[in-house]
C-alpha cells in the first residue's frame, strides 16, 4: 500500500511538479493539496495523511508554524519541509517544530523520493548542503549562542505566531482569521507580548521581530 502524502505549497506549478515525480513511484500517493497553512491543518484533520511535504515559505502560517499545528492534531504525521534557501536557522526551527526532513527545492527527483522514503522509514533527512552548513555552525559554537540570546525566548509558540503576523502588518481581525481565534484573544496576546518584551506599541513589536529574524522586511519572501 502506498503512503498518503499531503502537498502544501502556494505555487500550483510546484505542486504539479511534485505530483508528477511521485506518480512515478508506487511508494507514495498524493491525497490532497493545500496552498496555505490553515488549509493544510484542516486537510490533515480530515485526511489523516501519513506524510506532509510542505513549503517553509507559506502565506499566513509559515511551514514551521504549520508543522506545529499539524502535529498537535496528528502527531503521527511525518513532515518534510521544502525550502528555496539553506539557512541554518530555518532548518533548526523546522526540526524543533517536529519536522523529520528538510530538503531544498533544487534537489533532484531522486533526492526528493529518497527523502520521503527515509523519513517514512522513521529516519531524518537533511539535504547535504544544509547538513554541511549546519555542522560547520555547530562546530564553531555560534548556532546555539546566537539563538539563546534572542529577546523572544520567553514567548510561547502561539505568541510567536501572533508576533510574526503583527510584524507583517496584519490587523487583529486578519490574524484571528488566519489562526482561527477570536479578535479578543489576539488583542490579549498582543498585550501580553508587549508586557513580556517591554514595548508599548505595535511598532516596537515589529522592530523586535525584524531584529531577531522572526520575520523579514515586508515584501521579502522567506
């Protein structure tokens, strides 16, 4: 029996390409597609796929945040993250969120299938370029040092989700829609974050999010 795979990417051409690759393998079967994080979570609740292959740069909830949400409802789902970029912080964030693989979009068809195969068997897969850079950073001792001084350490995963969306310019109503929460709950998160971080307004929250790398300058793609 092939393993059910959910594809999550906001570019249809990318999803079509991956479906074409997996259609040549008897090991995997694409059972659903999602363009964003909230849809991916809903598909996961309904379809209960064995695996999810997910872009890290999703609109709304990014791939790391969506991984956390999916595993809350379906902890047995094995998630592999796709990315255009090989920065180490994204890799660490994805693995800490529960992803079992991180593969670059420039990887070959064979590498993609091998990544899914390895993760399906209970292993972990990192693209060679990613693992080499990550190993170098760990050997230098600066990866954990850089992260441990983050001003955002005291925030919960949900607060970090809200903060990133605030920094992207979304209103409380828009954030409530993305996260399927009430506006009052979002306002409460904002007040709590301001207190924890010692800032008095949204501009201060945005500046912290940008300075710590939680989000990028508006208009830049993750």
